[in-house]
């Protein structure tokens, strides 16, 4: 298998953390690609028509893309039961992925939009989604987050880590002390330490 990879992507990091947690890292060749929404990698487009990462090629069968598809496949392959809590896990992962989507859009707005055309209201709207999700995680999901390891926890941790990486002034910890304490502990896992992005 071959994984198209960028160390700054929170979606790629989800897959990498899973690979570490399920001891499948040696089964996958990691291929670093430089790609953006406006300058996609040709190599990536050849495997994924959407030109998005992560994408996982296999010896047989079509390339897998979208981090949720890849993670579900690798979880099944390892027999690791990271989706054992079924719909709750999937909803939690979807919440985290929505946070990542919003945070990446904030990043793109500042990094890719021509100077003088950055839409601050758009950034604030995306941040509102992120902070709303953090509040819900803090009030509704702590029992799940503190339970047995699953894909929802991995996704949430990668989303929060991306906020710290690209949006350190987002102040997501304010009013979400239980979530912040959980993240501080989860972030110390070897799989999280081994997949930290480069300095911003």
C-alpha cells in the first residue's frame, strides 16, 4: 500500500495515528506530496481525481480516499475495532472532521487568498463552527472521549492539535476545560507524539 501524505494535514494525521495504534505502519509506503487546493499534485490527481489527501493505493482495487474511508478500511484490515461503538464513534469522527474542514478553510483563506482579498467574516464563520463543536464536545462527549480508544477520539485529538498548529489564537480551551484536560493527556500518546506536524 502507498499513502499520499503531507505532514501538516490533520486528515493525513488521523490515518498516521491509526497506523501507529494498530501497528500497520510498516505495511504502508509514505509518499510525501506538495499539493494545495489551487495547485494540486499531478501524481496525486492520477490516483485520486479529487486531488485531495490522504489517498491510499492498494495492490488490488481502487484507490481509497477521504480519511474516514481509509481509516475504516485500515481498522477492518487490522481487526482493531476502533469503530466498535458504532454510530457514536462515527458521529464523533464526523464532528471532528467538520472541525478540520472549517479550520483548513481558515488556513486557506489566509495562505492562498491574494493579499487584500482575505474575507474576515468567512474566517469568523468557520471559527464559530469550530468553537461550537468544541463546546458540544465538552458538554456532551466527555464520557465517550474518556472511554476505550476509538476512531472518534483519534479524530478529535487530530482536530484540536491542528487548531493549536495553525490557529493558536483560536482560544478553543476557554470554557472547555474538561476537553482541554482530556486533550493534554491524549496528546502524550506515542502515536500523537510520532505524528506531530513540522513547525508552522
